[in-house]
């Protein structure tokens, strides 16, 4: 239990895997009432079964669908009476050079990572203002620094940060806390689920997930930052270095990022 989170109503979109699932588990342990959604019924059922006696509301909802988002937010208010915290977490990634990319890949990624957050925020906003709540967007280091082979992903995260910064300024006198969090590499399913240049699930993962921050550690840092009402949070040493170098030495960042993502002139997928 935690005095700050006890009985707060928290929404986490995409809570069935990775960082979202770690957030749901941590919030329930801290005493919050939690609502989450995802597209897969079985994974939601399994999550519910893991917490039989805890206040967890789940609904099958695809955040790319405006009416699914409305149903999810409205049902959360119907079940728990209000919303204190909205964490826009649901996200997908992509890998492929822009020259080879089906344009639909960029649309799919924008629809989940950007419009999904816009829809949920829109429908939750009245309750969040009434409760002087918190809106969080899970961005990425790719939201500070464009990454090769990830044009759609970086675009979606830059858009998300621009949206949240605008909203933060609009809500300055309403007492609503708005923040965006940029995890570095975090162990999860995101790289297996990434879309390839044809829009199919990539299924292969070129990276060693064991060397990454755990989803649980990422969730812990995030919930701590929400409690402290931080403006932004950038995670992992590599993540912090990338954001710093890109801000002050963008030419050097171009070289380092290119070197990291290409081997023998081929994109590392
Ligand atoms: N892991 C990293 O290294 C990393 C780094 C920086 C930022 N991030 C960001 O962190 C967030 C979470 O990623 P993760 O790494 O935890 O990924 P993950 O393990 O693939 O989990 C993604 C979650 O989002 C849900 N989801 C995906 N598309 C959805 C949709 N259209 N509607 C509703 N739910 C949807 C998935 O559930 P269903 O499949 O059942 O729908 C799943 O629960 C994302 O925004 C990602 O961009 C991750």
C-alpha cells in the first residue's frame, strides 16, 4: 500500500504485456483501482485471473478505434466513479527503411501510438480535470531523436510529445499534471511484435532482452515520477546520453545513431 496511490483510479492502456502489465501489477499492489484494455481477450482474462480479489476492470478495446476508447473510458467511470491517472501506454513499433516501406505501416503505428492516446485522453479529460488528475504518455528515446528504420515510430512519439506539451500548457490553470516518459531499451514483447516494411509482424528480435531494463523497473521509475509530478522522465544511461548528445551535438548524434543501427551498410532489423 502507498498513501499516494491508495484508492486512486488509474487507467493503463495496453496492460496485458511488457511495461503496461508491470504498471498494472505495481498499481494494484500499491492500492490503486486499475482499468486496462488490450485487443486480446485471453490475455486480459489471464491478467484478471492473476488478481481475483483486487479492483481491476478490463475490457477488450483497440485504441485505434475511437468508439472502443470511449467505451473503455466510460465503463471505467461507471465501475470506479472517476479517473485520477491516465497512462497512455499501448504501443507498437516498426522496422524497415522508408524507401521500402508500405505507407500503411506508418498509418498503423500513428493510429496506435498517437491517435490511441489522443482518443483516450479526450474521453477521460472531464473526469481528469474534475479530479486534478495526471495524464502520462509513454514516449521513447525515439521521441527525442529520429531513429533510422523507425520513421513511423519516431514520428508517432514526436507527435505524442508535441500533443502532450500543448495540452500541458492548455491545462496549466486546471491543476492537471501532464508528463511524458521515455523508456530506453526495456525488456518486453515490442520488438517481436514490430511491423516489418510490409506491415507484417516481424517475429525476429535482433537484441538481447536480458541486457535491458526490466519492465518492472521501468514501471517503478514511472510511478515514482508521477508521484513527484515530474515534467518528463528519460530512462537508462544510453537513453539519457542519446537525448543529451542529440540536444547539444546533433551532428555527432547523427553519426553515433547511424553506427548503432547499421552494420555493413545494412539496417539492423
Ligand atoms: N520496450 C521498450 O524498449 C520501449 C522503449 C521505449 C518506449 N516503449 C513504449 O512503451 C509502451 C509499451 O511497450 P512494451 O514494450 O511494453 O510493448 P509490448 O510488450 O509489445 O506491449 C504492448 C501492449 O500494448 C497493447 N496494444 C498494442 N496495440 C494495441 C491496440 N491497438 N489497442 C490496445 N492495446 C494495444 C498490447 O496488447 P494486445 O496485443 O493484446 O492489444 C500490449 O499489452 C509503448 O508505447 C512503447 O512504444 C517501449
